[in-house]
């Protein structure tokens, strides 16, 4: 912030403070009550400006642009009114100080002339000041106003940015609340991104496998090819529904639609779908497994990504899947064979699984052991999730 910026910040308030000078001038030097009344009306109008919303917005814009203050656009009306009043007072003080400086210099010069001529030659500096400036009630008042105006103008000029930050800026509580809101919004967006990655990635994987199957079987078994295309249509429609739901949340901020994952049968349907796509799945999922309601969608997405990963990278196309419940919580283990030259699939999908597990206080690990890619996910019981 430069000196010029500070000056530009004070100038509008100084202009608004001119009615004060007008009142003083007409009262002492012009014997016309009408002009004095006009000046008083102008002074009242200047003060009234502090309470206008448009002035508050202007104050915040000036403080932001000229002083570099991080203002709170939705801050309290009282705070902006207070700052506008302090700003106006600074401008008025500046006008008074500037106008009284020539008067003070002239008065002191006149008195000092007498001092140097010998009239006050035996006086000390303090006696000279008291005798030249403070020898009447009017001069005492003039001196106090002059000193106060200069002092306040200088203090405001130096500390205007600090004051604007304290009065117009956001409080620590507001900043913390905004930070928390941003964190929650980012968490929701990340969750939506993971859902879309898993849903669309799964659909595209199945669609490509089934489309290849349909193309290969269309001349041999039209019924089988038709079934393959029906599966493609089904998974694409489901992915489209997920995408539409996510876009609706991003546009409106409304919560997600009720999930279709009501119980473990939804996971069973998901497994049947990939079996039809050609993946051999050896699944051990007890339908009577006690799974908390908030765990089901997470478990569904983890299984979905494990199946997608196996369809892409398993050589041969096999997967062993086990979900069990113990005293420590839920555990999911997915294993698929991989050859030495095949990528194990460690990427965004597995990162998403790890993020989902961590959000529920769990853990996830993935590694290759003796030609088998092993995904091990653990989710603690609800009451064990850290706050």
C-alpha cells in the first residue's frame, strides 16, 4: 500500500467534511444566518451518509482496492457504519488541520515577531507558547481543535488499513466457519467425483466387454448377442442416472437421491452382472451379514471398484471375493490373478477405495503376492469411527 493510496482513501472523506469548514467560516466571518443554516444542513447530510447502504458498499470497495483489506462483504451493518463515521471524521479533521495550519503559522509568526523584537525576550519557550497561543479561551479552543484534528488525522492516516481490517474484515470465527464450509464442500465434491469414477468406469468396462461379446456372437447366437447388448444398455442407463444425480447435486446443492443400495442383495446383483460379462467370481457374502446402513453404499462402491479392477487386469478373468463381520468390524478381501507383465491396477480407483475406508475410520491395502493381486479393506463398527 503506497502513500498515494492512503491519500486517495482520505480524499473522499475530506470532501464530505467540507460542510464543517463552511459552517465555521460563515459563523465567524460572514454575518448571514441563512448561509450558516445551509452549512449545518450540509453537515447533517454528510453525517447521514454514514448510514446509507450504498456508502457502506463504497467504503468496503475503497478499503479493499486502496488499502488491500480483506473485507467481509456480508459483514454487520453496524461495523460498516462505524467505519464510515470514523472515515468521515478523519476527512473532517484533515480539512480542519489543513485550513488551520496557515492560521496557526500566521498567528505564531506575528507573535514571534514581538518576541524577537525584545517584547518577550526574557520569556521561556513555554511562556512564549502560553502567551501567544493560549492567552484567551478562543485561542485555547482553537489550539485544542487544531492539535486534536492533526493527531486524529495522522493516526487514522497511518492506521487506516489496520482499522479497516479490524472493523470491516472478517472475524476469526467467520474465517473458521468459512474454512469449515469449504472443507465440507470439498469433501462432498470429492465423494461425488469418486462415485462418478467408480460408476462410469464400471459401466464402461462392462459395456466394452459385452459389446465385444455381442460382436463376436451376433452371427453365431443372436439371442446371446441380444443379451449382451441389453446388458450394455442397462449399465449405461444406470451410469447415466448416477451422472444426472451428481450433476443435480452440483447445480442445486441438494442432497443425493436415496441410494438403491438397500441390502447386500444389491451387491449380489452387481456380481451377477460382471459374471454375465465373463468374469468368474467366487464370492462369499452371507446375505444375513449385519451391515450398518451407512456402510452399505461404501461397501457397494468398494466391491464395484474391485470387480472393475479385476475385469480390467485379472489374467485369467477370475476374482475371489470375501466379506465377513468380526469383532473388529467389516473386512473385505478381493483377490485376482495377474501375470508378470500386467499392471496391478494401482490408480485412482484404489485411491478412492482407500479414501472411502479412511473416512469411516478404516484402512485399505493393496499388493501383489505370488501372482495374485490382493485388496484388503477393513471398516470398523459405527461406534468405533473417530470423531
